[in-house]
């Protein structure tokens, strides 16, 4: 019986971590051309509201939501 309880606890922990990783990776970057600066394209995250610049043509890969808010 202890094994079952342990498995349930482990499953919950894994689920929490998986959800947290998904939340940080699935930033929904939207291009904001009004903020473009030359080759730097401005993107705004619809999920956490962060703004980022990218020069590669694609949206930023990282999520800014982990940064402490000033
Ligand atoms: Zn985000």
C-alpha cells in the first residue's frame, strides 16, 4: 500500500513540474511591429506580458515570466 501512495505522490510532483515547464516554454509571442528597431523585431508575450527583441526572425525562445518584477 505504501508503494501506491508513493507512486501517487511522485506522479503529482512530476505533473507539477511538467506544468511549470510548459508554462515557461509556451510563451505566446506575438510580433509587435510598432516596436521594431531596425533588424530587431519586437515581440510581446500574450501569456505573461513580457516583451522581447529578436534578431533571428523568430520569436524569443525563453520566457521572461521567471524574472522578478521590479
Ligand atoms: Zn511569457
